[in-house]
């Protein structure tokens, strides 16, 4: 078959699969309309994908002409994808079937000052645990913190894991599991999770802002993940911020990340501040912070308010630059509710010049702690190509 015809067939089939991943099920006629392709052409490719087992016939519904139309949908039995989300505190893993429904998930803690070699073993253990042995494994996606080389599949550097430097993660896992392995910065993976599993399904332009040990963002423009010329787009942790009442400039990560927030709370407890917060092994934990928030602890809520205002200030600049429809916040900070979100929104409203920008909607991710793992799975799903399996 000529290369041009193979390319054309792949483009059509990839578009069909992508559309179905967003709408779950639809008719051949509706697919043709949305893809601006002749119904007969779409029908040929849909029938081929059904025959190969990637799609299946769904329910029947009344069409515009009054005749029942047969819906097509992804076949969940066609295989599985695994996503891994790595952070300094935890490794999250999830497996999803071919229709993107969660099969299994697991989370394991990462000890403070854990070595890179041990973390790699933990990743492999989580993959083994979430893998469904009854389904073919089609691919693995890894959300990696810090800087990454996505072309070479290398984790370049991450300061919160000892020895995490130039880790050939993709090759190691490909050699072990014999499937394609794709890596991405973990916050950009969260943005993909919202695209395929969450609030970004019907939004073309949005930003996912991940607030965990560090801070990063994943930018979706016109429905696609924007990585930038050197794959560093969204690395806002180093964004310089002016600190209220002080002359110095600090990075956003140093003043508004989860690590920074907990550090400030820990210092306050040690200094004898009036607070219900208590230390566990010498520091304030996320659970202790959330308990204090539930009690409306003023010291705790003041720190969250300060961080929320700083994030709101940064979102103002993002809104002026990119004009996103929505900002989705992800990470443990989402569990703090209005203590963090209300001051953020208030500062955004106060600072954004209405003449030059429209205020984006700001909300918490609804995908919970698996958002990064789901995004990593989505990375693998999006990269999967039916031609490579069948030709």
C-alpha cells in the first residue's frame, strides 16, 4: 500500500478513536459530520476497527431521518494502559481498559530522602500490582516530576529524590514490559487527565496548575498539550514573586508550594504560635493541616490565604498571556476547600484588568489523588497507534 494511503488511513482512524474517547459513543453519520469526512469513508474505517476488536457496536437510537442508527464505541476488552504518577511523597499507579475505565489503582508512600534506585523499584512494583493479567498491556505512561527529556524518555533532574538525575526511565521499563513507554512532566500529565477524564473534555483552552512538593502547570491550547520549543512550557515553579512587606524576590515554588506551606506551618509551631497544628516527626503533615483547616485554625488559614493570593497573582499573568477559559487546580491543596480557593479567586478578580482580559473560571480538579496517574495513562492512550498493532 502506498505510504500516502497508509498515512491517510491512519489519520482517519486516529481521528475516529480520538473523537470516541471524548464522546464515548456515537453513530457513524455523526462521526462523519464532526470529522468533516464522507460517511461512506468513515464507515469503512469504523468497520475495520470493529473487525479488529478496537471498537464495538453499541446501542441503537433514533436518527434525524427517523430510522434507528447503530452507535459505535470503544471496546473495553481490547487492552489496557497503565499510568504512573511520581511525586516526592508518593507513587500513584492506575490501569485503565481500552475504553478508559479504571481497572485497578494503588498508591505507595515514598520515604523522605529515598534513593532513585529504590524509587524505580517501587514504580515497577506498582505497575505489577495494577496490571490486569487478563488483558493485553498496550502501553505505559509515566508522569515524572522535575525536568524531563520526553524524546529520550529520561528524567533529567528532580531535587526532592536523592540521585534522581538522567534516569533512563523509558528504556528500563520498555525492556522489562516490552511495550511502548512514554514519559512526561507530571503536571503536564495532569492537564491530559483533565482532557480525557475530567473537566477539559469540552474546553479547548485551559491550564492545569499542580500544587504539590513543587509547582508546575500544564497548558492545553486548542485541545492539544503545549510543550514549548524546548519542552519546558509550564515550568512556573521558578516564577519570581514579590513578597508582601519584603524587598526580596523569591520563586513561586519557595513561597506557595505545598512544601513551602507546610514548612511555614512547621516554623510557626516551633516558634510557639497559637494554633491547633501539631508536629509529627518534627514537621506539620498534610493531614494535620487539613484537620486544622476543618477547625478554622486562624494561623493555618492565614498561611493558606497568603499562598492563595500569590497563586491568584500568577494566574492573572497567565490569563493576560494565554486567555484560558478555565484554570484547574490539582494536588493535595484541593482538600483545603475555600481556605485556599476563596483568597485566590478574590485576588484574581481584584488584579485582572477587565478591559484587557476575561476572568477564567477557577476550580479544583475532581479526579482526586489519581489525577496524575490518569494523566500518565492518557499519555499512553493518546500515543497508541492502531497501525503499529496491526501492520
